[in-house]
């Protein structure tokens, strides 16, 4: 079954998001994520983690990443449309300006 990388984007970094939550709010956020994960069921490959301190690396060197990627998950689904359905109602979307991007992983040429 195809796998999909889910990228969570937000105008606020994951570190800032987590740092601004009191313990009660953090517990509510984690409960919402765990409830979503339970709803996804067998489609959940890896719940993922928050991301931070991103760097963009080029042949010229590195600099701060200019993206708003705040975290990732990996899902398994029959199609990209099914993967998108799995993130419908995701708690991340409750944050103002937040979005979710879904990408299908592709096999490497030569079966590697």
C-alpha cells in the first residue's frame, strides 16, 4: 500500500507553539492528536514528531530554512485522495494559518 508523508505547516514554529501552552492545554492538544491517530487506525505508519531549527543546505552553504514546516506524520492509504480523507478534521487545522500537505512516497528507480 502506498505511503504518504504528511507535512504540518504553520506561521508559528513548533517550538513556539509548544512553549506557549500551559500543561493543561498541552494535555488537551495531545489528546486531540491521539484521538485523531486512533481514528486513522491501521493507516498510521508513524505519528511523527514536531520539527524545528531547520536549515536549507545548498552548494553555496547553509542558511535558516524559510519554510513553515512544523512537523510530519507518515500514513498508509490506497490513494492520495484516501490519505487526504485521513487528515480531514485533523487538530492541527484548528490553529490559525495552519495547513497540511500530503505527499505520496515514490519508489526509487531500480527498486532500491
